[in-house]
C-alpha cells in the first residue's frame, strides 16, 4: 500500500464521459447501452456545446478533479461481424472528436482539469504536440493526455492498415512516441524563450529555440516544436494498460492510471506490480502514481430507492449494444454461441477464462450464457455498478481503496446528467464526512497537475519523472541542456 497505515486517502474524483452517445458499455449512457431511450436521459445532446459546458460547471462547483473524455477511432464490429448492433443501439456510435469540446468547457471554468484520449498509433507526434500545447495554453494548464495504443481493427482499417499492429509493437511505438513528445514539450524551447520586447522588436529569442532532430525507428521529427511552452509544458500523463508491456510503460511514464474491473481483487496485483516497477526500475515514488478505478454509482436516499432506479434502468438497457461493446473490448464474438449455451463449457479457452473471471465475482449466477454477459455489463460496463445509499456506496469505495490500493475513481453515469447530480448531492457529502474528499481545490485556478498533486507550483512533472530530465530551464545554455536520447 502506498498510503500510511491508518491514514485515509483524500480521493481523486473524475467524471467519465466521451464525445458520443456512450462509452464502454453505455448506449446513450457512457457505460450502459440503450439508456438514451430513458425519458429522463439527455446524453443524446452530446453534439450540443451546452451539454458540455453545463457539465463542466456542475462538476467544478462540486470540486471534481477532472472530466475524462474517452475516445475510439473505429466502430465495434466484432459481434456478429457487423457494425449494425452498435449503430442501432448507439454503442459508442456516433463518435465525435474529443479535443474540440475542451476549449468551451475551459472557458466557463477555472480549476477543473480535462483528460483526453489520443492514440499513439494513428496520430503523428508533431501534430499532437501542437494540439495539446494549444489546449494547455487556452485552459491555463488544465490538460491531461490519456496515452493509448488503440485496440480496434476497424480503426486500423480506416487509417489505411489491414489490421492494427501487434500489441507489443504498438507499445514499442508508443515508447518512442512519448520520448518525441518530451523533446518537443520540454527540450525544444527554453523556459524564457519568449521575450515580447517591444523596444528591441524581439518576440522570441532564436538562441532559445532549437530543433530536436529526432530520427528513430517509427518517427523522424526535426522540430522545433511550433508552440511556445504552455503552463504545464507536458500535460498530466494518464494511461490505462495493464498488460506486461502496459505495466512497464505505466511504471515509467504514467502519473494517473485508469483500471476497470468488477472487483478490487482483480486489479490489486497489477497495481502493486506497477508501483514496484516504478520504484525499483525507474526510481519513482510509487505514491506519485495515482490509480483511479471505474465505477458506476446508482444512488438513492434509501436502498429501496436505489434498487428501484436500477430496475428502471434495466428496462432500457440494450443487450445487443452490450455484446457489441464486449466484442470490441475482448475480440470475442458471442453471436457464435447459442442462447442457452453455457460459456464456461465451450471449446474456446479465451471465452471460458473471460467468463469464469466474471463468474468468480458474481457467485449467485448459476449459468453464464451470452445473455448473462450482456445483462452483467449492460449497466456499468466493465466496472461495477455500486447500488445503494450514499453510506453503502461509500463503504464500497473504501473497500476498493483498502483492498486494491486505489487513489480515486472514474465515475461513469447511467442517466445524463442526473447520475452526476446524484453523486454531487448524495455521495460527496458522505465522502466529505468520512474525510475522503476535499472541500476545495488545493490550488484554485491552478493547473491540472497542481491540483492533482495538491502542490502549488507543481505545474510540470515531478523531478523524479523522466520527463523532467528533458526540461530546458531558463538561464541554461543549449550546450549544457543536452536532449536525452533514452
């Protein structure tokens, strides 16, 4: 455990959304496909700017650390070999470009951060560095980058490839990619390159801007970075992979790690492994890596009210949409199996082991068919639906913290925006009462990283982080500030 014994963690809380009707397993409701049909749901307004600005204002007033915007570049077409189930149910379809909405949300807020997903597999680093630096400037340093390598063949095909590169090859590319980004963000401009001297007419001192001259296996980027240093220079770094390669990448680079599992026991070992790797291989303080778990709270003033809400939501959930999303996550097409076929007895070891993983943490379910899977993930997606009173849900969150060494949560929603209003009005007061959530931002109007670490002045990565070795500091000559080639 990274926390001191007996000392409660003050949780990092993010809202989990995407610029489409749903994400992971949520029709119109991010984690719950089909619930856009519910009469009280407004998530189909995702293509209207006030959908996002009102959400940002609501969550900043509640002192959320951030809004995380997920993304995919392709459709979920594994289930039944067709996009139709996703298209019909609104399962991550349609999907809009996520960076475009951040400026609008930043304009109506001052302190809340914005994490956005962009893939290293399909985006050139020089181009992405400009986009992220621009947003970091416009938000006054409130941008986080969720670094993904992508996982859908449908995305690869639309990017001109026959299929996505192999898993470890994607991570090898990502490793080079992020080093290019460090060079552009941190090494290309000296901190004091901008002079804005009206008397001499010098806007930028050319001796304090340099090419990075990167020439690697995957990328050739001479530079220099086309943007001046932004408030954070390097955005807050977020990552979600828990494969072998993903753990090594996270241990070196991630400041925030997202995990999704139906029980804390599923991810506890991965979290411990990453913290140990960070300490022993990369000299990092494990407590500086914050792990956020995906959960979907369904809250009521009484347990009966919460259970009634769940029963209501289930009426609208799309099982076809859930199976489409499950196919995208796992690569498994459950349409190949009969309606009553027990999936723990099929020939496919991959299907059996996946379903047994679900069954392990739902022992009351006697038979696991494709419809059982669909029902299981149709509310809450690949994370647990926590149903109950504020006290009951807070108990569950504390269990995650204690058993898996979690530092906070990504809150998914069922109804938009009511689920977030329930969290604000019902759950947050209970968390504050238990000493699990702050009363205000540590640095009001500060950068995402300052509030994330609760350290005024910590706009750039910590000194122990590899990115800090790339920083070209004020007053240091180009000869002294050698660009690392690690």
